């Protein structure tokens, strides 16, 4: 395995493993938000705000992995 | 494969400062921002308002409602700076999607080699641009925290000697203030830069029709990221200005 192949593999592993956690987290946030909405439809705007915020926090982890992968790939 | 650069490249130099491609597009958007602001403020007092005023007003009203649900009675004070964050990031994100941005190349000679680099680049796809926004946001949060609680009151949130656990939590809070800068920077940069890479790769693989759904996705991501940045600033601001409990 030469250096270039190792680098490509590192990129794939970085983003692949890094996306697992946020994917689970975003799925849970979405399901719980829909559940809360079903129980209490009047609170839609508050639920939406809280959901977008927690989505942003969960997604940030995936973005860190993505930035690492992009830096590995393009530098 | 098309050439993708993770940092903004300099087009020419003025007095030793390098003018990068993201700075050029940023200046264009800045001019547009100023023009829209002038038109809008002129229309506020006019008796016959233009259609543009109503469209922009309804956008701002929607954002005002969102901020009001978090900040409550302080919304009036903070709305100008928060909505400026929102509109500025939105314009910068969308400007990066315009045709010609990233596809118009110019010849630049660097270290004796001739390079072809894009003339324009989205400002939020340059890490310096998002770092500047993150620094403004976090420093503003500290400044308003001190203004509302007083220096002693604000510092007592971080230095609490009542028991060892509180002391340790205060230490973690100091760290989290610094990690806010990092997470603000990389969240915006990562999303927008990843969008640009995605668009480039898709347009390279399937040039006809296939990039269109991704373009729509990027328009949506642009709105969501602008909203997330301003909403997170609002939430942190609200946490900083409220009394310790």
C-alpha cells in the first residue's frame, strides 16, 4: 500500500466513522421532535427552534469530521 | 478532476496585502448589503412603499418572531445586530451559488508558475471570513454579559469558590467560551465549503440537469446555516445576560 492509497483510505475512514454518531443523534432528535409535536401541536414554533438548535450541535460533529477529511484530501 | 483549494487564493497584491478571491466577492456583497439597507430605510418613512420593502419586511418579521421567542423583552435592543448577522450570512451563502462564482478562472503567476484560479469565491467558504464572524459574535456576547451583569457579576459565573464542583464547572465554562469560537467557525465554513465541493464534483460527473437538485439543497442549507448562526448567537447571548442561579 503506497502513501496515496493510505491517504485516500484515511479520508474515507475519517468521514465514514465521523458521520455515524451525528447520524444517530440527528435521527433521535427528529423522532423526539415529531413525537413532541404529536403530543402538543400548539408548541410547534418552540419545538422547531429547539430542534434546529440541537440539530446544529449534532451536525457540528459531522462537520468537524468533514473538515478533517477535506484537509486530508486537498492539502 | 477539477482543482479544489481549501484556502482562498490571492489574485493580486495591494501594498503587501494579498487580495483574495473571497474578498472580492465579499466586497460585492457588502455593496449590495449597503444598497439594500439604504433602500429599505428610505422606504420606512415613504408614504408609498415599494414591493421590495414588503418582501424584505416580511422576512425580517419572521426572524424577529424567532428571536423574540428566545430573548423576550430584550429583543428590541439586540435585533439590529442579530438580524444583520442573519441577512449578511444569507447573502454571502447565496452569492457563492451564483453562476460564475468559482467557474470564471484568471491567470495568476506565483513563484514562477502560471496558475488558473477562480476569480470569485464565496466568503463563507473561506475560513477567515467565518472566523471573523465567530470572533465578533463571541466577543459581543462577553461584552453584553459584562454590560448587563457588571464585571463582578459576570466573572462570578466563571469563578465560583463555593465548593470544588462549582469551581470545576466554572473552569469548564471558560473552556466552552473558547470552543464556541471554534464551533461557530467550523460549522459555517464546513457546511458552505462542503456544499461547494459537492457542487463542483457533481457538475464534473454529470454536467447536465444533475446539479439542479443539489443547487436547491444548497439554497436551503444557506438559509438554515444563517438561521443557526444567528439563533445560536441569540441563545448564548441570552445565557450570558441572565442572572446566575
